[in-house]
């Protein structure tokens, strides 16, 4: 079963400095994917204007992944961590039993990023933060793990969930295949380009929920940037 989620159908929220689109219900805004897909709780498509951002605020019991698509975001938290995450880089934060953080675009250009929330396997973990670069050349034509809590996955940032976020850069005609083990699903977002998957056509910033499938096969019609989150499948009542 594939459910295509078009960018135009996403929930919308905006201020004078922030333009957000929500794949999932967030901040009281309805969205096409409802409240969850397995442990996945949020996939926010955020555009942050120059010299603005999220002031210090708190979270708990959530794994928060930030994937910067354009520009940069600067992180600061009450554990003393500070960092600047540029385009193509990934940041993970385990909110655990509680963390307060700020995320700001201090530059002169807009920042475009994904903020992805996934529930951890257990509550009250020690809060933590990390970031890493994933060179685009390594992702050409293949899926590369960016963040993962699965055993045997190397080189990815750690999250506390039996899930793996992968990224790929595809040229026209490139194909990717990803096998889904029993009891697992996936959420795919096309950052840019045009992608054919399961008889469907995705264009830039569309999403696709994949459930009750043995494998994912997709082919790029234009240069594509793809993110794929392999995770425990939704329970039947949650579908």
C-alpha cells in the first residue's frame, strides 16, 4: 500500500519569519498523515528567514532529526552544546527526560530544512545532541544511512528507535531498491526532482507512506534528492 502525500496538501503554518508545511498533525494544524505513522510523529518542511529562528524552548521523550537542505542552522542547548549545521548535514537531538534548545538562522540567506520527530524506544533517556556531515558524492545513486538505531548500521548518527533514515541523490534514470522486512514500513520524502514509485509520480517536496510492501523500487525521472525512513510499521488500528 502506497499513500502519496502531495506538497500542496500539507498542513500550513506561517509567521513573518517562518513558513512551515506539516506532513503530520503539528501545533494544532491538521495534516494529511494524521498524528503518526508507526513511531514517526512529525515531518516538518520549514523555511526560516535570515537572522531569525526558534528561541530557547523545551522538549522531552522525542528523537528530533534536522536535515538542512539549503542554508544553515545554528544550535544551542542548555547542556552546553553549540553547533552550526549546513546544507546536506544532519543533526540529531535526543530530548530524553528534558532539554531546552534554540535553533537560529544567523546568515543572510534563507534556510530550508526538514525537522523529523520519532518517538524513542523508551522514555527518560539521557538528553544528547550530535551532528555529522554526509558528503553528497557518497549518496550518488544509492541510499546511505544518515541516522539509525538499528543494529549493524555503521556511519550513521545514533537515534534511540529501531529505525533508519537514509538519503540518496539520483540522476535521471537511476533506480533505488530497498527491501522492507516483515513488520516494517517506510516514509519517503522527495526533496527535489521527479520520482516514479509503485505506479505513482512524486514531485519536489511530496511524501509517500509505504506499508504492507516487501520492497520499494523507485526510478528518477529528473535529478532527485530522496529521504527514506525505514521504521516499525503502523499497528492495524493506526493505519
